[in-house]
C-alpha cells in the first residue's frame, strides 16, 4: 500500500504510518438533526449496505453529533493480516472536518507515538483508559494528552473492541464539552458504539479477505474471485501481453547457496521484478521456482509499451542489485552476477480458474503463455536478457521499435511458422523501424 500523493495537512503522521485515503465531506454527510434512536435505526438498517469503512465511520460520527453527543475527536484502530501492514486506523476531528485512513507498518509499533500513547494499553493489554484532561496530572500523563488539553479538549477515553490476532482493536473519543463527557450521554453513546462495532467486524473480515486474495492471487484475480468467480472454469478469454522471466543458471545458484541464502536472493529478485511489473500496470499471476508469470492487458499499444518498460526497468533493477547488493544478502561471490531472462509474447489466453474440483488456481493458460515461455528460453541461446516476439513489436510505437533489432526467425514448438524475435540493441543505437524490414 502506498501513500496518496496528497498533502496530509492539517494533519501530520509519524514515520511508518502512511496516509491511504481521506474524506472531507463534513457534517453534510449526515442529517443536520436527528435523535439517538434514529442513529440506532440507521446502524441497524441502512449502514449495513456501506462498503467503505472510512465513509461509514465518518458518517457515524457526524450523525452522533447531530443527535447531540459531544464527540469532537475520534480514532478507530484495527489489526489486519497483510505482508507489510500491521494495522489500519481512521482519524476524525470535527474542527477540521477531515477523516483519514492510514496504514501502520511494523516499524510504527516501536515509535513513541504508539508506545507513549494510551492506545498502547488498549491495543496490547485490552485496558480501558479514561482521562480527565482538566486534571493536570492526567493531562500530563502522555504527550498526546498534553496536546489535546492545550487544544481545549476536556476528556478522552480509549477502550478496546474485539481482539484481532495478538492485539485488540480499539476506539477513542475526545470531547471539548466543559466538565468532560456528560454522564447522561454515556449509556446511549456506549450502546451506539457497540452497534457500530458489529459493522467494524464485518469490514475487518472483508479487508483481510481482500488482502489475502490480493497477496496470493494479485489485485485483479483476487477481486474477481471475491466477486464470485470461484468455480472451476469461471473466467474469460482475454488478449494480453504475457511476461515470463527466470534466473539464468538457477540450478547452479541453488547448489552454491543454503536454503535461507537462496530464499534471500530470490526475494530480492522477486521484489525488483514485482515493483517493475506493478509500476507499469501489470498483473503478477504466479511465482514458479525462480520464474515469474505476469500479464499486461491495458489495450494493444499501451500493453506492449507497458510490458517493454516493465522489462527494461526490471533489468535495470537487477543491474543495480548486482552493483549494490542489499546488506542482508549472502556473500556476493556466491551469487553474482545475477542474470535473468525475460520473454514477451502476445495472444489470446484464458484468464480464470483451472484445477481440481476442490483446489483451484486463478491463472492464464493458452498458446501465448507456452510461446512466451519458449521465447524466454531463447534468451540463453541468443545471449540476450530480453526478447520480444513479433506480435508485441507490431503494437509498439515507432520510437520503441527503432530501438530493437531483429535476432532472426525461430521455430517455437507447436507454432507452424517461425516467429520473428527482437531484442533491444546492445549498443542502444536507433535502427530503421524493424516492423518495416
């Protein structure tokens, strides 16, 4: 997950906490006036259909204010299952009418912003922490409470929701109401929070399911599975650029390195290829040993350009890795230089579920996949690290085609006619358009 390219002002977030989304609908997202019973009925009926927790949370808080509950600041914190994130949070304030969604990464758990915060006791120990910010001693107990007291808040309460893995989920409320949160509002406020917590549970489960599907299937395939394409044979025929890559002499590499060392090198390689592919809109479908299978389907010319750009970025990233290895990798003498081959081909493939009755794989199959793999195997034969089959080249703009040279026409097993194979010129020179030669 990446931070949005927006200025977080008027907010700021500590290291390892990234802004993911923001809403500034303000009070207009809820009725101007309503009763607490109307908020209750909304939570029991209409709110069930909400599909965005940030917007639901924002509307819930503005509805509470419309019902006379003096909530001026609130935050919601949940754990998640994700290869990089440890949790998500939503931060809302009435003063600036901003509701943010942020992602917390592992490093956030050791930051003072977490360890010296009442939330630590809530999320780690499951404690409820009520604080009277009009009491100097309680206001000075935590750096955040000092800030809130200086801003005019009079009371703050953080309490746990259900447990999520090793840590609890939690929610906080703060008010500027003189004398703190009114006693006659506490019972109904807790009732509404308990109802809202049921929605939180549903959204956490949905988010985790999406994270797992995205992580193991890819965003596109994962979304389609979650939307119901779960039966064997579900899928569609698509026209796409197929991207196949693997490491040269991987067998020798495996002989020289221990299991953990080989895994570290593989992860460094996969990370660089994944970034290059995803940055150019590709969808990674599978890691097979040292191989990568991906597709690009943005439209004919765009897909070919994107796949070529991704391949060249990937090769540059591997070159950079050879020049400046990560510090946690084994002795470079055991694995350098790391060399890879990439083959690009274009054609119709089936994108969907294949496998046994109870064990499926969402992937691509078809001639173009097999042929892309055969193009990639030619990299070693031709001593090139990137090869493009003619159908890919035909879709490229002239500026890209001029950078390529024809390596020859090669028989691909199962293909009736030899296929023209191209590669970027080793010297970088511009030649006449290869599609016209």
